[in-house]
């Protein structure tokens, strides 16, 4: 009997379930946390920068630096990679999408895609989302101004760096870097697989006892994961709760899942 190939684009593994292989049914690079690990490297570099040039002082938002130039490039490269991988999942679910048609043109595959084609995700997944920036006490959606033929300002800066090199230095400021980094994190909150990965690390917000049951309420997704002084927090993601019958079940869950009950 001929083995059925996984429908995820460019994957040659055998189907495990729902037309996908085991790796992709579990979310691929999103489900393993690989994309978030790349984000964490960028986040750490950004946090080290704002320890010297504080984000909390609005006058610093126009500060330019070769460090910020490098961060914008790296953030936007990761955003392109994220969109590309996400588009492969969407095409696996629906091969009638325009993304699938563009993929098949001329045998070039993912090389046919660019930022304009990824606008599909803004309408379907990103428009209604926002992040809370703790140090600025504001909510932002770095994709809010994105139109099909007009990407956000921070993405235009990335393009200017690619084509203009050092001549784009004045645009490589703290504000555009913040938006580039927050855009990458917002994608992780919007994608079901990466959000599920991040939810494993949600801190416990409250524990209630009701009618012999214990209800554990988890906080919303924040980053960095291991810091109370977080940089970003997901605004519109649903706060999870877990209902447990008794203390014995808590112990069983803890033994089965480690520290994540």
C-alpha cells in the first residue's frame, strides 16, 4: 500500500493524522518552541539595550544605533520565516487559497511569497490582537497600519536597510525596533501552535475552592517567561483556567506533567 505524504508544503514525511505527519500535527517549529527560542535571543539583546537607554523615557524613542539596526534586520527576518511556515500550514488546510496558487507558479514554491501575500494573516488572525507594553503602559498592534500594498513603517525601515544600507541609519531608532520585536511576539500569540507552546509556561494567577473542586486560574501570556518585569503581555488571548476535583488529582497531574499542573 502506497504511503500518503504529509500535506504540509515541502514535507515528505508520511501522514500521521488529519493529512499531516506527526511533527506537523504537533505544530512543527511552532509547537516545539523553536521559533520562540529565536525570538528570545532577540528579546535578550533588546532588553540589554534598554537597560542603558530606558524604554520608559519617551525621549529615547528616537535614539538611533547600529545595535538597533541589527535588531530590526534580525526581527524582520524571523517574521518572514514565521509567515512562511504559517503559510505552509494554511495551504495544507486549504489548497484553494491564493497563497497555494502563488506557491505553485513557475515551480518556485515559497520564493514566490513576499510580505504582500502575508497580508492574508492580518485579516484572519492579527487584526483583533494587541500587546501590552509594561514599561510604556500602552497597548499596541504593530500591524495595525498594514495595507496590502503598504506595509507598516517599521517594515519599510527594514526594506530601506536592505536596499539603502548605512544611509537608512536615522530610521533605525528605538521606536521601530520595539515595533519589530513586538510584531514577532504578537505572531507567536496569534498562531495556535506557538500560543499553545507558550501557555505551558503561564504563571498561576489565582486558586479558588468551589463546591469541593479547585479552580486554578492562569495569567495571560507574558515574555520574558521567567521574569515578573515582563516586556510584553498578550491582551486579547483568553486567560486559561483548570478545574481539578481534589488534592489527589493535583498530585497525579504534577507527577505526570512535572511542574506544570
